[in-house]
């Protein structure tokens, strides 16, 4: 007797009309016409049963703080960082926990069940670290939260950042972060990458750095990151976030750089909503898009994910934890509008970030934890087109969120009474 049987599902890998059986929190069968009894049976009616959405790049310590203490007028990265600096002394642990939990509620409702959040550790109180460690425990039953020790004001630039970062890791943060392009000089940036990679190697941790988040074609920190990854044997454990300067780099140099990234097993995370709004701000026209070279990285075999980065904070006033919105923007900015390109964009918010975060438990495969999302769409491309409704969300086989199907009622002579925007 199964706990749950979902009949007639389409899967993101192209299989259609299969039944999925769940027992003791795990997927135990995926096959057509599964003959089994279950405590609960659901007909998916040929809709897409997907692995959960995953956001591998987020800032949960600032989320939902929009307007505190004021609004970012220029919309630039630098005013955002300055504004965050004004907000930091005003933060309380209770308010931070409350906002993070509220965001996790939105995430779950949107089928987003794993988030890697950077945590600013440039505050000797380590208030955000304590708050988010608490949140990580609170949400554990329904959401995997991975926390990056992020020296937002620069490891070498901000007084005490190194000590605070080590203390935050001692307290239990999971990943070593960095921000080499914000250090005082290119040389200091490179030095911060060396120090942080060595720290991660010593402690057996993963690395995820904000790297080259500028329009400067001469920014070279991703090269340094790939170099130290290779030197220290950290292949498969290191990620470069943003990499927006790659957009502006010389093409000849990039033809050398991408194979180095691939060889070092460094993954990449682009943040399309943020990159398209924050980069190119000093340009007149033509204006650069400023997102990293996603199709070229993918073609070289580099794992690439899309992150949300910000929701209603000093840098970005929009967003709702919807990773389909993120992927939708990503495919437009990268001009990945072919069928394979769009499928890759769907993977960039599901399977690719799982790989980057080392979440081996996730995926629609026999033996994996039954974390699943039923979408009101037939396949990944339709899901992207419609930013499809998450009809049901399961964690370990237990349903944790549902949303009614989206249907509009029409009152038109001689036309159908309802439309759901599916062809
Ligand atoms: Zn970020």
C-alpha cells in the first residue's frame, strides 16, 4: 500500500503519462500504468510533476526590508550597499527572523524548497548570522536553507571582517563567501580570493563568491577563483556568482577563460532580474545587458543556475519568490528562446542549483526524497510561458502547499465559458 499515487504525470525530462508512487517520504516507482493501491490517489491529468524549485543565490537577511529606512533612489548597486549600511544598525533579530520566515512561506507556496542565502558577516554583533541559523532550524522540516558567510563590505576592506567571518563559520554557517571586486584594489581582490579558498579547503567547506559583479571588462577575479580552485583541489565545490563583467570582456580573453572555469569545475550563478536592472548603469546607448555569458558557459559544460538574489530589499523592490519569473527573465536576457535553451533555463532553477548546492536528495527519480511540485502546465516550456500555478507542493511525500488552478470565466456570445491559457 503506497502513501501517495500521482497518476498520469508529465516529467521535465520528456517522459509523459507516467504514474509516480510515494512511500515513507520517498519516490518508490515511476512507470506507466502503475498497478498499486494508495492511501491517496491524485490524477495529474498530463500536467508537469517537477522537482522543486531551488534558489542558489539569495539574501535572506535583507529580504522584505524594502523602504527601511528609505528607498534606493538611483537603483544602483552602490546606493543599495550604502542603504544596507544605514539599515544594519537598526536591525533587530526578531524582525529579521520574522521577515525571513515570511519569505520562506512565499517560497514554499511557490514550490521553492531549497535556498542558498548569503549572510552579511560584517557586523561584529553577527546578528544576521544568529537570526538565520535560528531560521535554518525552524524551516528545516519544509525547506533546505544553506547559509554563506558573506563579507559584504570586503574581507580586507572592512575592519574585523576576517575574524567575524571565521566566527560565523564556527557558529555553523555552511559556505565561504567573498566579494573580491569590492576590495580596495584588484590585487586585494585576488588576495581575498586566495585567503578564502584556503580557508574553505582547511575547513572542508564549499565556496560561493560574489565575483566580478561589475561592468569592468578588466575585472579578473573569476580567473583567480578558477586558479585557486584548481590549485587546492576544490573542483566541484566552488561557485562564481554574478560574473557580470564577463559580459563586457574581450572575446579573445573569454575564449581562454571559459575552458579554465570548466577545467576547474567551477559553477556559475547568474541573477537575471538583478543583473539586467543593476548593470550597464553608467552606459548611455547602446546599454549593456550585463548578464554573464550563460549559453556559452553551458555549451562548454559549466553548470549554470539562475538565482533570485533579491526580493523587496535595498537593491530590488519587486519579486515574490517565483523562480519561474527568474528563469523567464533569464531566457529573455540570454536570448535562449529556442526549445533546448528554454529547457536549460528551467533546469537552471531546478536541477542545476541542486548540483551546485550538493543536494543529492532532490529530483524526480526512484529512491529520492519525494519533494515535488505539480504545475498547471504540460511541460517546462509551458511552465515558463505561464509562470504556471503550483497546484500542489510536497515535501517528503507530505503536501505542504496548494493553489487553485488559474481559470478565467468568460461571458462572450459564442465563445468558450472558460480559458486557462493552455493551448
Ligand atoms: Zn548577491
